[in-house]
C-alpha cells in the first residue's frame, strides 16, 4: 500500500507513544536518529512532507 498521508511528526509520535495494540518504542529500542530516518522514509510519498523537508 502506498501511503501519502504520513507526515514525519505523526510517525514519530505514534512510535514513541504507541497506539491501540501497537506498543511504544523507547529511545533504548530505536534511537532518535533511526526514528528520524524511518519517519522520513515512510513520508517519502507525501508531497507535503517532501516540500517541508526541503525547506528546512
């Protein structure tokens, strides 16, 4: 499934806080750098995320 609605901040919040049956992941389980890379990868098809990432 190709998602276009994932933004990095949403992905990071869900990973750190968990949701429903998905557990949270602590910094000892996934580093901030790895989480940033994961969020960027998942948001790669989101035109809004790509535009905001290139402006940073």
